[in-house]
């Protein structure tokens, strides 16, 4: 072996390593299974709060069986039809029932606010801020890894690890769309100031470690 051959043997591994792309994956690469989507639309959703609405218009929301639940601000009721969950000024938590709202407001149920403070998902589980994902083309219960979330600072100060869980269905959108539950609209505003993106890669990751995040 000449000195030039020896030099090339040392140089080639360095060139190979430097040319290898790096990804922001969880510490354990075994957590990642496969790429589900290289480009999914990424949006946010949250709970509606009656206290955010100042108009004087009122409407009575009812169950699917037409039983009155509460009289609330009409703009609040309209927003609940978009977001799916709402908290009244008195602290009551309302959620979609098992029927279509149509043009009215006879489609809600009142929830146990201690067990379901942010509402209930379509899988009948508590909506969990910064963990629950709504998707229409991924099986409920599937854990996902989203690289663009990895490292983001949540409003409570914790750093997100990119691991989330499909536990809800989306309204008004189709496939390849991820809707990220953030609890409150103020959390959404905080997050987009830090990092604004509208498309993400999505990986299945059944061993992904789901964390708890404060508000």
C-alpha cells in the first residue's frame, strides 16, 4: 500500500459521512416505521370559548333529540360547529353529538368537564393539547412522528419530541391533511410566531414516546 492509497482509505469514509443527510428524528431510530406522506397539509384546531365573543345575539343549543342544553352566544355556537368543542362562560363543556348539525344547533351534548376539559374526540377519548391529531385517512390510535414538530417549544415551555397520535376525525377536509389540536387559539398564535409551516412529512411510529405538555 502506497502512502497515497493509505490517504484515500482515510479520506473516503470522511467524504461519505459528510455527504450523508441528517434528519431530526427521535433519539431511537427504531421508533420510525415508514413514511406515510411526504407532503400533508398541516393545520391547527382548538376549543371555542364563549368569553371570546362579545355580541349580544343568543341561541339555544340542543341535543340531537331536540332537548335544550343551554342558551349561549350565537357567534360562539357558530364557532363550535367548526371546532367541535366549546366552553361556556359558566364553564360548561359542549361537544358534537352523534348527528349532523345542518343549518341549526341541535347537535350537541354536554360533557363532564373534569374528565373532558377540552372535549371528546371522535374516538371517544379526551382531546389532548399538542398530542391529538385529526386525520381522515390514518387509522385512529396510530402514533405518528412529524419532524417539523420535533424541537418546537410549546406554550408551556416544554420541547416537543414530534410524537403525536391520531385520535380524531377532521371536518371539511379530505386525505393527506393533519389537524393539530392545540387547546386554545392563543396557543396557536404563539406557535405560529415561533415557526410557521403549512405542509409536513408524516411517519408512522408505533414506539414513539407520547409526552404530556402543559398549557
